[in-house]
C-alpha cells in the first residue's frame, strides 16, 4: 500500500510522538511517499539538522511525489467545491497529489480533508 504524508503526519513523526508508528508502517511493507507540497511546508519551518537528515533518509528524491499538470487539474477541481478553499490551498494540493498517485493520506488534521471527494485517509 502507498501512503502519502500530510505535513502534520511528517512533523508528528519526525518531531513528535509518532516516530514508532512511522517505523511500524515502514516495517509492515507499506511505501511511504511525500508530496512535494508537504516537503515545502516541512522545509520552510525551523528544523534541526538532525531532523532534516532523518527526512532525507526516509524520503530520498524518488519518494517525493511531484506536483505536475495532472495534480494541478485535480487540485483545481477540488478547490472549486471545497469549503474555505483559499485557506486550504496547500492541503487541497496535497490531497490531489495523494489521489493522483493512488495513495492513502496520513494526516492528523482529518477535518481539513474529510470533505474532499475521492480522497482516502489512513485510519
């Protein structure tokens, strides 16, 4: 199974209390992927060098999901129907990337994503 991480899941995994769950997911054979927008949100925050090194080891370039024309079209469709879309544009782009790559999305902010049709969230 492919699992894309939202910014909240990445931050909680590498800086919070969710590292054991992240390791369990990896040990279970699931493929962890990182939408480019999640990487952007992660990298713009203040991060310790050790956390950046951990992120780079877990998510080498081939595990970064791009935001291309295909993802942009899906994001634009979601944007048109989502409540408070302007305030959620990064979340909508992350959701669209997850959807176009047939991933479950792992997030700790489920309310930001539950109204996006077609998006599958990790339980």
